[in-house]
């Protein structure tokens, strides 16, 4: 018999609704267009990602493996950021704050 505790159910529910956000460590590669971004890093289109997949995560591009492009609320590869210039500027500001 399997028993799920209230805490386990809440954890599952929060995991299912968690918002995907790009990993800030990859800010330098956002908008590079040379496939240098790692999985979980931000992107403005597929060309940024080493995996070739910039997935739409509620209007934000996140590099993803093709096999995981629909997981955790992502809407699939092929995302093209309509606000690419602003996204790239924000990523460059993040690089300045990080210092690397």
C-alpha cells in the first residue's frame, strides 16, 4: 500500500507548478547565437543553445534538451523572444553584477 502524506502531496503540487527561470550563470551566453549556452541557461532563440532547443517557459527562453522541451511547464523548442534586445541587455547587466 502506498501512502502519500500531505507534505508529499504539497511538494508534488509545488513542483508541478514551479516556474522555470534561466540559470543566471549563463547570462554571458544569452543572445550569442553560437550555440554556447548550456541547458537551463537563458536564450532568445534556438541558435543560442548547444542543444539547439530554446524552449518557451511562460514567455522566457530557457535552453532545454529536446526530450525535456515540454517538462515543467515549458512549451517546446523554437522559442523566439519578441523582446530579445531587452533580454540581452538584462543578461549583460547580470554579467556586470556577477563580475564574470
